[in-house]
């Protein structure tokens, strides 16, 4: 044992269950069980202080080792040390700004809050939002009807399909529009339903034209009226934002 130890009771090297008195320079013949009373209290206090100093030194060394290891991890020091870095957060894919209807050769803008439909059929819901739906219908290219006639013929069926029996309707807009690289015509109704504040229904007919859709297409809009429906301005945004796509 190191001769720098102050006098005190220490574990007996040859008998771990006993303690032996170290007088500061050599082992004495005094032995005891750890719970037995020892020599003078002054010596015990000195031994206690020595053990406290030793434990404090050991604790400081351990803390220094932990801190050094942490710095080493941060710097990536050592061949076997790997920097503890946080995983890079994943970024969700941005929502599409336009919805492509390959069946009809057109694309429609998606205003905030609108989402594409999961299903595409000949009569399909292209996009939806709370209280709002947009449909597309493909018509025969040789129907022989002008867009105005197509829209006026379609609007009653569009209202009935979207809201059931309509009590009354009022014409809001009926006009020719240039849309999707061709000529179109829209008819918009304000309808009164059996209950609730009613709705806005629009049929937008797009005739086949140079640069436009290859077939006649009717885009149906159904917006619940009142605070539960989408803003009517979205109907105008979608109408004005329809584009033709290459097929």
C-alpha cells in the first residue's frame, strides 16, 4: 500500500472481511470487524477524512473522463468514436399545385385546401374540399352542339346529381369564356335545396379546338353555400386556371 496514506482503518489485504490499522508508515497488528469500535476517535476522523478525499478524487476523475468523452464524441476524435448527431428530419413531399386529368387532356389548379380524388372514371370527382366537389365528364367530339348548348343542357343534371331534388334555382352567370386553349361556356346557378342554405352549381363546357382538349368536356362544380362551403372565388380560380395538356 502507498505510504502516502494517512493513519486509519483500511480493508485487510489478506482478509477482506476485516479492517487493519495503518499508522501512516506501516501496518500494525490491530484488526477489527468493520462494525467494531476502533482506536481513538481522532484517528477514525482522520481515516474518514482520508477516505472522503479519496472518493472525491475518484469522482472528479470519473467526471473528467465523462466530460472528455463527450467532447471527443462531439469532435469525432479517435478511431472508434462516432459523433452522436441527431437524425436529419424528413420533409414531407409538397402537395401538387395542379391536377392533371389525362382522360380529358386538361389540368386544373388546386387551390389551398383542395385535394385530388383517389379514383378516376368517366364520371369522376376530380377534386374535393369541405363542402365542395369538382367533376369532369367527357362528351362525344361529334356531338354537334356549341359549348353554350352543352352547358345549358348539363346544368340541371349537374344540380340534381350533386344535391338531389332542387326546389328552385336562380341564374348567376351565363357567358362565353376562353379556357384551356379553346372556347368554353359556363352556366352558374344558385340553387335552393330541401334544407340548408343551398348551393352554387356550375357547368363549364369546353369544345374541342386547336390547342384545346381533344373531346368536348363538361366540368361540373358543386359548392355548398354558407360558411360550411368553400369560397365562391375558388370556382373562378379553378375555371380560369384550366389548361390543356399534351397527350
